[in-house]
C-alpha cells in the first residue's frame, strides 16, 4: 500500500483529505489496516491481498515496527 502511495506522489497525485486521514489512522493500527484490506479486497489482486495480509499479521506480532 505504501509503495502505491509513494508512486502516486512521484506521478504528481496528491491524496484526498479522506485518504490522507486513512493513511494516518492505519499507521498506528494493524487491526484497522486489516479491516480496510478486508473491505476492499475485491479491488486488488489476490497476490497483493495475500502479501498485505502477511505483512499485517507480522505487524500484529511485532507492533514496534509501527512506531
């Protein structure tokens, strides 16, 4: 997700206030990130879904990575 956002910045795309707020919220909550992932999994590829799910699981076990 972060790479997608960074690529968007390089292309000159600035996130909306709503998306910016979501990015800030999930930075400190792996559970919230998981919730957003589940709600939007139909919008992304299966490979991206699985990779992101794996990363979220790791963050839940190692929460210091989020700080």
